[in-house]
């Protein structure tokens, strides 16, 4: 082995008290020089102290371990805000330009000390959005896949969101939407609720049960008021038409809105006699 230098002094950094500056004498007549800095854990692991001789292989080991420790500390800071998946950690370190071998060692160390656990992360993720009640299981699973969680782990985590609770949340969401969409026909409202629940990530069987549990039917007077509202908006679009062409366009537009032909004819008849 090639002798490199002797440690002459070790000082604590001013801004980072968990890191230390190491000074060495390389035996070239220059005396003491700053050599490198290390994390406290590295200092203890290699038992670095004044008077210790360091060869080039020792230095390579120290610097490698320090790189791993710096990456590990950075990952812990990232984890301090919330739990992360393994892929999130890897992507974070990659953005910080950490080399792949160092990332791999960092991830292994995080698992060793139980800072990483994709199953626990997935379970917590499912519980968070389940308690929020604004995302269905399909979207939750999709977001977990985007975070790099394996399908087998996602399946285990989804046990946290049982179908009974999915139905309950779907009903609540549909009831909330029903109160807002008072100007739609009964048929259009049914379609709207189906679309909303589907976009929110609820499966077809849950949507079907939820829509059976809420009342979307309207009495004739409510349906008539909805038709009047929609017709007034549509009339502005077709104000340039008259006679038969106007009637046909109004009929088609109102039918697409979910109103019955009988009610549409009644409206057009009343309009004609006004």
C-alpha cells in the first residue's frame, strides 16, 4: 500500500455541526492542508483522529462511504415531509445528480433501518385518500402505480378501502352533485352522476349500487322547470331559425338533454300560443 498522509487536525464545520473538516500533511514540505470533509457517522466508523495515517485505499473507502452517507441524509430529509415510495426516493436522488451505485446503496440502507417500506407506504396512501373520500379506488391504484409500487403490493394495500366504504363515498359524492345539478332532466342527471363517479375512479359495480341508492327521479313539475330552464338557453342558439326548422332543432336539442317527447311538444305548443 502507498502511504498518503497523516491527519493533523479535525474540526467541526460552522454551518453543519454534523460534518467535520479533515486536515492532513502529505509530507511534501507544504505542512498542514485541508483534505476532505466527512459526516459524523463516517468519522466514527473509520475512527478518524489526529496522527492517524491514511493511504490512498483508505481515502477511497472513506470518500465512498461519505458519499453514501450524504445521499442517505438527503433521502431522510426528503422523507421527513411524508412517506415515500422507493421509486420516489430514487427519482429524487437522481435529480440531485447522485450516481446510480450510491443511490442503490442508499436505498438498501433505508430499507435496513426501515425508513422505506412500499407496503406501508401504499397502505398509508390508500387510507389518506379513502378518508378524504374524493378519490375512488381506480384512481388510487393508478397513482400508486405511477409512484412505482408493484401491483402485488397495491393489491394488498387496497384491502384498506373495502367495497362498503367505496359505495358510501360514491353515494355521498352523487348526492352532492345532485344538489348542484337541479336544472338537468332526470335522465341527463343520471348520466351526469355516472360520468362524475367514473371520472373519480369508482368501479362500475360500485357506481351501479350507488345510483340505485339515491333518488334521481323528478316529479312532473320539477322536470318541467328543468325543461324551461334548458329551453331558454337553447332558444338563444336557434333564434335565427323559424317555423318547422326551428321546432325540429329545439326538439332534437331538448331530447338530447334527456326530456321526453311529450313534454317537449307541450313546451313548443305553449310557446307557439304565447
